[in-house]
C-alpha cells in the first residue's frame, strides 16, 4: 500500500531552521515525483517545492527560493525539505504529495494523487 508520512515539524524562532522528512512506502522514488505543499489556516494550499523522479530535478516557489532545499534519498525511501532562515509567514501545515512527474504545473495541488497527513511548522518568537 502506497503511503506518505511527514515528520520533523515543530516550533522555531524566526531565522531558525527545520528539516522536514517525507517517508515513502509501497513504491519507489525512482518512478515518482514528490512535492511539498503548505496550508495556513484560512488560506489556500500552496506548492512549495518538487523533486522529480527522473534525474532529480528540483523546483521551488518564489517565496522560498534561496531558503528551502528539497532533496531525496532513494535508498532510504525519503524526501526532505531543509528550511533555513524561516519567517513567520512560513507557518503552516506542510504536506508531501506524490505524482508521476513534477510537470509544468507542479505547484497545483489537483495534480497529485496521494498525500501525507501533514506536519505543523510554527515560526514565532
């Protein structure tokens, strides 16, 4: 059974860092793309980053470019989101999601077929 499980969220001060993990099971990262989305209360879900299966190409939203880095470890069946220089506006529930490709519209949530349960990230002093 294919499954995604996020972890690593928590409370951090502005300017701090967190690393989120997305553990995958029931499939191989060799054949699927994984994206990170986030959703704050009362706001729409937005795409944060995506890593492709083929060649590991990466994509980022403008709001996180230069601060966040997505990586994957195929051998350990995990995708990570390293978040540096965190800001209060980064506060949200972060989700990982699976699709066959990042594609031209990787940042649109309706493109994805499988989602994790989410992990809370709170950036506050």
